[in-house]
């Protein structure tokens, strides 16, 4: 069964129930949310009764909470070695892991970070150090999913080799997985027209079993542009046919697919895009 959903909102007044309701309005069977605004540190207390109601609502509607994704805020940058910023990022990531565990979810997607001029090698070293600090203090089973990045600016994680270098340095390797992002892969230089080859390369370098989520986005940019600008499904340089081959790849059958495409005239396009994807997959 195709496991597909999108990013949904999480609001203080409606909590996780509101997130589930939004996902259901798109006819989705999974979803992704941030536990607070991705650009700041403000986090509301988690209403456990609301979480319980959301769990029941998911169960009633065939959403497996073990396939629901949480995304860490952008303000976490483990690659920055500045002591105050490094400690802030470690502490905030620790708190996010606790929140994900309280929600009863299993996966937290994390941008590896930007080395801010320190160089890739030092950036990776800082990320490894941070993950080992954070995971040594956390006794949950929440898995951190390192997202493949486009290579914009000083981003770390633009290649499978960079992701592997991070995983290799982490002690608790069972707590680290990977989130593929189709726009990022394209913009980083991976040819998704030959997705089987891309997947084979990933398997040799990291291991396909590490892929726990796929962000499905078209791209506004040509391959290897290193720009990271998402486009709506079938409207960008990757194209609908290629994205369907990624989504419908049998090796990723049980991996949740999450849309992060742009709003159109202020309106979420997810219901229509999910319907389009299901229609195309059923043709295969």
C-alpha cells in the first residue's frame, strides 16, 4: 500500500488532533509536522489528552503513527562549532527528541547542518560530536533521520558519502536513519531519471535499510544547481513520470512519502497532488 501524506500544521489550540484532521482532509494516510515553528524556539506544552485523542483518530482512519514523521526546526545547526551555538543546538535537539517521544512518534527528520565556513570535514566532525552527546543522554527509541541536502551554501549532507561519514562516527548507529528528498537529490546532482542507479549507489554506500522517509518534491532548478527550491508535483525539472518511479519503487514500498510542495495562491495543493500521485501509481 502506498503510504503518502504531506507536511501539515501543528497549532497550539488544536494540537495533534488538528494535524491529523488536516492530513485526513487531504485523503492522506500519513503526515509530517513540526512540534512548533521551525524558525524559533517557542514550544507549547503538549496536551496528553489531545495526543491520546489524536492516536485514536489515527487508528480509526488507518494512519500508522509509526509512519508519521516529525521534522526538527531549522534553527538546529550541529555543524557550527561555535561553543554557544553548538550547545544551543545540542540542547534543543535533546528537547525535540523528548517531544517526539511524548507524541509517540518514531522518526525525527534533521537537516545535518551548515559548516559556516569551517569546511565539510570539520562540519561533519561537529555533527558527529553533537549526535553522540545528544544520543548518549536520550533513552527513547526515536530515530534521527539525516536529510539529504541540495548543497546550498555550506550545507553538509550533499552527498551519500557525507551522510555515511556522519553515520560512521555515531556510536548509536541504530538511532540514525536517512530521509531522501527528491528536490535536494536533483539539486545536489543525482539523476533521478536513473533512480534505480541512485538507489543502488545509496545501498552500496550506506545501506537501503537506512531509508525511513522520502520527501517528494519537484524542483524549480536544473540538476546539480545546488539551490534547493521546491516545485509542485509535475511542474518542475524532475517531472511527474520520474517522481512516480521514485514513489512507486518496490524497494521503498513501506517507506512513507511526504509532500513539501509550495502552496498555490495561498492554498495547500496536497489533496490534489496526493490524488494525482495515487492515480498515476495505480496505472503502473
